[in-house]
C-alpha cells in the first residue's frame, strides 16, 4: 500500500482509504493488493515443487 500511496505514514494511508475511488466503489487497498497476493501465492506454491507444478519432474 505504501508504494501506491507514496508514503509510509499510517495516518495518510488510512485517510486515503476513507474516501471513494469512483462513485460507490470504496478506495480500500484490498482491490490493489489482491492481485499481487494471488501472484505471490502461486509463486510460493510453485517453489515447493508440489502438484500441479512438479509435473515436469514427475515424467
């Protein structure tokens, strides 16, 4: 969240989440961070060499 906001100040980050992004869509940073978390999770599972990512080694 600090990269998107440009500061490490907690009060500024919380203040920016109080408003709305566009119309009724809230400005929570969850919408920014969810795709990043999904990519991180896939990469973390791939590093464990567990199915379905170890199919090349299984053959």
